[in-house]
C-alpha cells in the first residue's frame, strides 16, 4: 500500500513532501499531462513510478511498501 496523506496524495518516503508527480512512460504525443513527468520510452519493472519535486528523488514501488 502506498504512503498517502489525508488527500490521498503520495508522500515522498525520503523527505515527507506531498509534492510528488507520477512518471509516464512510452511515446507521448502532445504535451505532457499536468502533474506528470516523462520517464522515457522504455517501460520496465525497475523504473521509478513517482518523482519528488522537493528533494529531486525518484520513488520506486519498493520505497512505498516500507
């Protein structure tokens, strides 16, 4: 289960900030949706799923399970 705050936003496990954006992967046509970060074309199980704007950290699935 993800670490969520009261507004169901993901919380950065490194700094505690809720200024977190979701990575999107694949060929993006048009502008990147608001609140997302382009992660590139290659999708894999080891890719980060979120990015923290406060501490500039990638957040992986395993980081949220702790």
